[in-house]
């Protein structure tokens, strides 16, 4: 979710799709005892000795080797995708910086470009990307685009027609119009992923859609509003190279197939990949077709195992009972739990539904801050300084139940230090929510929270 589009219509239509519940995550997700963790590199699975050497290096760079080992074991127990080594990961902390990196990669493409996005607006940024994609298609680079039907509901059909007429393969995810769907009509399931893969070698993912709302800078002393004077959006992406890119490519191709898109042109979607860095990364994709969200289960388990710190930054915070319990329990056992949430938002209902839980969390010892001076849209987490994730997943029911989401989990203290520095910068530009002051908030705010609470399942 990145902006509200015809909210009343959406609520009424989604209500027709029926309700499901978040599964109870039970202790069978505990780590497997005695099983050696095996890493995967550019040439396939590493030997037990090679894997152990890399993991020992990562553990020794942290403050507590037991903490790293515990998070590593939990990752291995819950998620089926391989834990890959030899990756390079770059943290992108702003819209303009992310767009520069993405457009540079697109310009350098030689074989194919696979792009998946929730929102692709017909504005200056969207037109810039569209032209870049068309230019590459004309040069013989195959461009494949998945766009969500709800997320792009405000984008004129002519925008996508122009892409199609120039050879770009455009696939509409779960069309709102049942007459044009290629599979069972699944109105409530949305593709909230943001993914760009260039030549099967470079991947971008995170929370950033293709829209001019990101045209202003939102970080530190360089912060500036958008050209129209409105607040810039604060978001986070990753640029990745190395063996993990193949895992994101598999997820893109699986989505194309599940949506029954036309057969893709033959390209080298899985080139021979080299080890290009030292980061250990896992790709995690979640969909409503699975028994439970892998991202949700992984995050709950990581919080449940936290020993020193849980730092979450998230745009849309409407926690379910299990997430609430995990945060409260962590604070109760002395873990430093900090949440950075928006002070202003594009979704009135989500904003007030989440605020309803502030008092409960503050009383449990969770520290809450609201980011000022920008529209916060980041979705990041850092736990114990060694477990980091960046992606598209919000901390709300929609992300965990109804959306296709995508995250990268990076293990190790080196990258964790970068995420912590980013968190510290956002913290400096945030205001603390104090329990005594919060409990004296105005009646109209309480009424807004009460009203929004009734809709939280659909938000």
C-alpha cells in the first residue's frame, strides 16, 4: 500500500472476498537441533566445512556469537529458500538515490529486464521509467513488467498500451475486471512487491514504488520537499548482486506463471553468477496461497529470540495479537524495543487503527517514535544487530494475509551496523510518544482510533 485509491469502493469490494485468519505460529518453528546450516554460493551448495568457515567469520564479527547462531538456526528452520553467500548488498535510503541506481542499471541492461511493482504512476517519474524501458526494448533487451491492478488503478490504460506497442510484455496482476482475468478471480489478493531484476545479475527491492511522491529528498540535512511543496516520502530499498539474485528471479518467474502470462521470450534469465561480496542473504517471498506468511513467521521468531534489541521502522502498523505479544514479551525480558512509525500518512484509517495500540505497547515498555518531516514508507527491521530485513512487507493484516510480498534478510553484524546507523538517523528526526501525554490525548483522536479499529482487518 502506498496511497489510498477510492477507499470506500475498495472496502466494499474487498468485503465480498471473505475472511481468513492469521495462523497461530506454534513452537514447531523452533530450530532443528543438530542440523548443520549449509550455505549456497555461486556454484551451488557449499561443503559443510566451507559453510562453517563463513558462518564463523560472521559470528565473530558480532558482539555475541550465541546471538548470531540462534538467529541463523531460526532462519534455517522456517524458510525454505537457500541461505546464499557471496553477495554484495547496497542500502538505498531515499527515492532519488534509488531511482538513479535503478535507471543506471536499466541503461546498462544487455539481455532482459524483469520488473514487478504495485504502483506505476503516469507522472514525471513514471514517464521517465517508461521511456527507459521502451528504449531498452527497442535495443533488443526484453522487458517484462508485472503491475498490480489495484495499485495502478489510477494509471491510464494508454500508459501501458504505449509500453505494449513497443514490445514490452505487460501483465496485469489479478485484474479488477473479471472479464479479462486469466485465472480464478482473486480480487482481495494483491501484488505488493517492488522488484527490478536486470540481466539476472542485479536486483532491487524494498518499499519504493514508481511515483513522483519520491521526487524529494527525505534524509538528514539534504531533506527537501517535493517540487509541489508537499512532504517527501522516506523509504528504503536494497540493490543486490550475487547468487541471491537467482532466488528473486525465481520468484518473479513463478508470479508470471501463476498469473498465466503469455510465454516469455527466451532469454538468459539465470546467467552464471559470481561471488561478488561477503554478505549472507536469503530471499523471502510470501503469498496468500501459502499456509502462512514466511515473512510473518520469520519476523515473529526473530523477535521471540531477541536478546538485546528490536528496532522496527514501518509505514503501516496495525499489529495482530501475536505480533503485539511478541513485542511486549521482548520488552518484558529487557530487550530494547523501539518502533519508528509515521507522524503523517497517506492512509487515515491505517494511521489511526495502529495508534489504538500505542497505550498497550507503551505500558509494556515498548518505545514508540513518530517520524516527522516526511511521509514514512520504509519497512525495515534490525534485531540484535545481526538480523536485518528490508522489503515490501508492512506490519498489518493485509501484508500478512492478503498480499504477495517480498523481503531480503541479511545476516551479520557488518550490514546490521549500516541498518543501525540508518535507524539512528531516523530516530534523530522522530518525536517520542510519552505514555503520560498519550493518555491525555483529545477525545476526537480516540474516536478516530475506535472507528479505524473496526476496519483494521481490511487495511
